[in-house]
């Protein structure tokens, strides 16, 4: 359709960058003399993707509401759509003469990569420029000789980017009204963290000012971590805060906090380094969404019997009969959060003790994790599932983790209330309770609480033998060398820097 008579505009396409501050694409568009259309698209390819669930899109919707409330004083609004991306661009191009699109690069799933290739093709045909800004310190097509750690430091120390609101000129399509799709996300659930930059800043403030004191002591506890961990991961995953904002806030407050806090704050700082490190690994080898980093593990002897579906379902619904596993899964289902140590244990239990393929486990957890970030999720899943051939094999004992990290059973009792009346010596292993004591405690294993679906001792023995024997294969060793070669610069720099 001819562009004569159409209004010339630029578009800012929001994705996993739901904030207005330290947002380079928004700032670049604001500096242009052309009016700017801000858009977010609840794309069907993502709404239908098995990695996501209602909790993620509700968080996004909450974030958009927060942004639009802030934009009111600029007489602006993010237009919300629910269409195929190419169809949306076609529709907008019928009304406007689109000169440029501004967005961050996306470190995402294969479907977003394929979408981006289609968008690139469409924009090239229309002679529309697409300005993509790197996300954080992640480098696309990283050179072989590249000091990634120095690059990370440089990016984190650069000044925060503030759009020039005085020159900002917003526009909306004629007759615009937000898509009907978002109505289903308007009911909040107070057990979940609320989306948006305002909530993100409040959580950052409470962590830096009070909660960080116990970060190092509480990080591994499933109950204490709810308060002592930063709880910033969903806000970073969906871009309510940039990593640079968090890093610079930490560096500002670090010398002002008591010396007794320093160990905790430095431990938190090191985890900010790891955030981009794992995303960089995923960007370098995004095939790990489907395939192991080490190709030899495509031949790993995972189960394919008719019990796998049942075991996955019991795991997903917190009915494995292993109290700490079930408590973690029920907590995830209800809140979207569990701490890192417990996440690692869950993956280890399913991929090692039950010998179920890591990808099946990955999809269940991604739907539960409110902070699901593909670039962190898949490298972590594969590391905990021991399919790299380079990382230490982590075979967590759920009973030892339970006794060490939830010794008094508070977390288990919270999420598995049917075990609340058991004496503490049996709450970690209810199957160990003698029949007479079980009768006295009015508890019947198999009725009040499931029997364990695996003998942990025997399963651990078999897993250990299976994992180490497979690791000795020549193709695994060859694959491990290739993995190290592919990621060695970032691994070395990260190790030396943290």
C-alpha cells in the first residue's frame, strides 16, 4: 500500500524489557523527531508455548499496567495486542508509514528466533530499519578472542540510560483499544510476586536495606530464602529492572552497609555475574533448548517405560511420597518461587533417581518458575542433569537436604500439612514410622500421604553407576572437550572474576 499521506512513525517493541528506565531502545526512539508508538504483543506462539503458563502472562500484564500508569503523565500508553507479529506489523503499516522499529535483542526460545527471522525479512521488504540493542552484557556472535568479563564490567558501569521525556512524542493507532485477551490476567494472586517496576524497586530496596544481612545464611534454606534471598529474579527475567540498575544500586550501598553484611553482599554480587554468564552460554549454543550441550548425551539411557508419564504427573502435583520434593513442588505451584538449592535438587531427583529425560522435567519447572528465563533455565537444567560431561555430577540426596535445610520440618509442614502431626524424626521419611506409632499418630501411609515412588538408596546407587559409567565413554569425553572449547573463554573469565 502506498505510504503517501500516512503519518511517519517509529515503533518501540517491548518484550522482556518491561520498564521505562535504563531502556536504550526507548531512549533512542525518544531522541527521534518522529512520533513513537509503544507496543506489547501477547503473541499466540508464546501463549501456546509449553514453557509458559498463566502466571507469566499475569506478571506481564501487571507490568504493563504499571508502565501505562507511569506513562500517563507523558500522555502516552503502551498499546497491547494479541496477534501474530507479522500480522500486527501489516495492520500497523496500513495506517502508518513505519520508518524504524526499536527493541532489545531477545535471548529466547527457538520460536522467538524464528519469529525474529520472519520479522527481519518483512522489515527488509518494507525498507524499515530495525534497531536492536544488546540485552545486558550478552554479546551476539561473540568473537573468538573476547574478554567477556571485562565487557561485563564495562557494561555494568556505564551510566543508566534515561529517555528524554521532553522530546518524547507518543501516538496511538486510531480507534485503539486494548485487546480483550488481557481480561483473564486482571485477577491478582497475593501468593505471587506482583509485576512492574514499582514492585521491583520496592523489593530491591527492602533487600539492600534490611534483608541482605541474612542472604548468605538463608540462601540454601527453602523457608528462610523467601526473605533472605533478593527475590529479584522475576523482575530481572521480565525486565522490570535492568541488571545494571541492580548492580549499580548494590555498588552504591555496599560501602554504606555494616561490615558484617559484606560477605552476603559480595556473594550476591557474584551471582549477578553468573546471571549474564549463563545467558551468554545459551546465546552461544541456543540448541540446548532441545539437545544436550554434549551431543554424546543424546544417547544417554533415559527411561521410556509406561510409568514415566505417571511419575512426571506425581512430580508436577507434589505427590512423589518424598516430603521435601513434594513440599517444593507444591510451593512452586502456589507461589512460583523456590530457592536455587531446592531447584537443583528437584532436577537431580527426576533426572538421576528417576532417570527421566531432562527436557520433560524442564517444561514442568519452566511453567512453575515465575522467573523463567530461557537463557538461564536451560544451561542450569543441563548442568544439574549432568549432561555436559564437564560439570561435577550433582546427585542430591533429598533426605539429607531435608534434614540439613529443613531440620525442624517447618517448610514440609507448611506445604504438606498432612504430615504436620508426625514426630520430627519421621517427617523427613514417613515410611520409616513403625506401624504402632503410625496408628498412634492416626497416620496411614498410602492413604494420608503417598508411599515413595522410588527407593532412594537403591535409585541413587543405580544412578551413580549409570552416570559415571556413561561419563567414561570416549564420545562423552570428546564432547566434553568440545563444550569447554566452545565456552572456555567465558568460563575462565567468569571464574577469575568471581
